[in-house]
C-alpha cells in the first residue's frame, strides 16, 4: 500500500514557477512508477509527466515538454514536478500517481496507476 500526499500548489502569475512535491508512504517507494496528471475544470484528467523506477525513463506531455521537469528522490520517498514558464492553460488540479502494476502498461495512461493523491490546485493568472 502507498499513500500519496501532494503539496506545493498555489497561485502564480504567467511566466512564473512552482515546484510540486508528492510524498509517499511505504518502504517500497523506489519500485513504483510515478506520474503526474492534471485536471482542469470541465476537462478530462490528462497526463503530464512520468518516471519509471526500473529504467529511469522519463515521459512528458507535449504541452509541458521543455517547461516541466519530473524527478524523484527515493531516499525521501518523494517525487517532484518543477514547473517553469507557467501559462494560464496550466491551471488545473495536479495529481500524483503511483503504480506497481504491469510495467508494460503505457506510462502515460491513467489506467496504469493504482494509487492516487488527493490533488493540489495550481492556478496561473494572466
């Protein structure tokens, strides 16, 4: 079992930066694939970024590539999402997700992840 708690959200002006953190409980954090998703009002949840525990491979949505960086610190059981050059369209609730399911499942798909945090609000003003 893994419990995930996100933090770091808030209100920022366009062009600004935020760093989201996701703290995970459990001693086997290092063997979980981790992802970030977001959901804007009236829209479906969408993939943002993910990092594989086994290969270290990193994946980004095209909309955030070059602006966002995902990283993990297994010693701290924490995954981060550094968000730079924020845009109003980045406004959403951001969710952290963890998976210890079939590693062959697509990292960018929400169905891969069996643990989810409660979400943290990110609002980018223009």
